[in-house]
């Protein structure tokens, strides 16, 4: 079974995916880390080549993952937004939307700071405004997911809920 974990940046997709892999023994891939293995550190690469070029690389890695039979994938926050990625994930496996309150996303983004390309260099009101803007555009697409799981607790709690939904 393929499971694609989606959600806004800082929603805990990677942490939940790693925890789910521990619980189930399934292989876990973080799509951003897979892309980094091909092109190097994301932030400087995106700053040099642009987001559109990054989305091409992301689509290539996603296509490879869509060929695997039993994999857990933490997608980048923009993965479902690009091209027909969301349709392909919905058709190929189960898509899980990790739901997190906006205030929590803002606090998490403040902690991890500038490592998120679309939030790089933003602070305080500008950071919150950008997150609001991205949420407005992305949330309707995220809501198309098969399953919606709260990520307001621990990664283990979210992973246990996903495992239950998947019948594992």
C-alpha cells in the first residue's frame, strides 16, 4: 500500500512518516530528502534555479515513488499543488492530510526559521501573512485527501491514527 502524507510546511509530515514507518516496518521516504540526494541542498538550489525548476525535480521523484508498491511518503507542502500530482497520488494510494491549526504552524515556522524556501527571511507579521496566504490556496487541495488526521498531538499519536485508518 502506498501512503502519501501531505500538509502545510511544519505540519509534522516527516516526523509522522518516520513514526509510522517504525510502527509498521514499511519503508519511508521524505520526498524533499530524496530530491536533495539528487540536486543538493534545496534552499540554495531553489534560490538559484527557481521554484518551477524545483517542481519539475519533485514531479520526477514522485513519479519514481508512484512505481513502488509499499511505501510511506512525506510530501513537500507544495507537492499536491503542482501539476497533476494530487490526482496521481489519490489514484495510486491513500493520501493523508495532517491538519494543524494556523497558530501552531506559525509557531513551528518561527522555530525552524529560514530553512523553508517559501518562508525564507520572513519574520513576525510577514511570516504569519505568508502562511495565511499559502493556507488559503493550499487547503482546498489538501482537503481532497482520503483521510484527515490531526497533527496537534505527538507524531506517534498521528501515526497510530493513520495505521488504524489503513488497517495495519
